[in-house]
C-alpha cells in the first residue's frame, strides 16, 4: 500500500504527470464452463498550469491542486498566460508560441488596443516583459523575475 502512495507523491512533487494504468479480471461460470475476461483502463493527471494555445485559448487539464492561485488584481510580471487573458477580458489578437535556445517555452501575446498594440512576453508561463506603444525602450518596460 505504501509503494503506490510513494510513487504518486514522487510524481506530483516532480511537476510531471501521473499515469495510472491497471487491469481488471472477471471470472464467470455458466453451465460448468468458466470464462475469464480482462479489461484495462488508465487515467492521467497533469500537475502543470494551463497555458495558451496558438489560437489564444487556455489549455484544459485537471490539476492535482484545483485551487492553484487566486486571480491577480493587475497585470504584472510573474502572472501566467491564462491569467493575462482573464484580466484582459477577451481573446488576444495573436499568440506566438516558441522555444528558446535554453529549452524554455516562450510566448508572445498581442492585443490590439485603441491606443496601439500591446505585446506581453512570457518565459515558461510567467510574464517577463510588457511592450506598450510610446514607451521607448521595450527592455525597460517591466523587469524580469
């Protein structure tokens, strides 16, 4: 009993996913003949936060911690991609998803606003930089973690 619980906790703490598979055996006797049937099933649980798809929608998954984080009060460095969409109140104009040379997920989220375009840059699902119209040097807009 302790080994399955230990394996589940280890996988959850590693920030990966848990895949539980199993088999069920059922024996049935009819007219003196015994038949055995086997069925299998599996379940997967993701421990990662939802991220934006290239279509601008949040990925859906069941998290081990359903409470995750409360919605932040403002757009600031450190929020997630999906938190930005919730705070903005609508789907972005464009989403570019890529990978850095270091193997990190990099996402650029574009919103076309009446005053111009706003670009939100994320590294590994955390807002690292904001570029708004008329703010000069885009590197000085927001500090990275």
